C-alpha cells in the first residue's frame, strides 16, 4: 500500500509540492506525506476506495463531510 500511495504523490495537484519540499505541517515518513500526523492520500484508486467505503457504501450512508471524515479517522 505504501508503494501505491507514494508513487502517486508526484502527479497529484495537492501533494506534489509538499512531497518534493515538505515544509510547515507536512512531514515525510516511510515515503508517505503526513500533515499533523494524518496520512495524506493522493488522488488514486485507494483514495476512491476509502471514500466509497465510508461515504457511498449502502451500510455507511452518506451523512455529510464531517461525519464521513470522522468515520475515516476512526478506521
């Protein structure tokens, strides 16, 4: 999974610059970007899977941004 995530940073519009030059709140640990100890997941199939599982899946029912984020952080 680390290989899948780290290989996508260079082409991601949100994380290309922090990956090349981590400053401020961004840190590189084990080839992945963390912001304030939270893993930054670039636009890739894994990100879509995470969002689907916590937002779109029939058992989770989309309940808004805040509750979706809380669900992702818990897991």
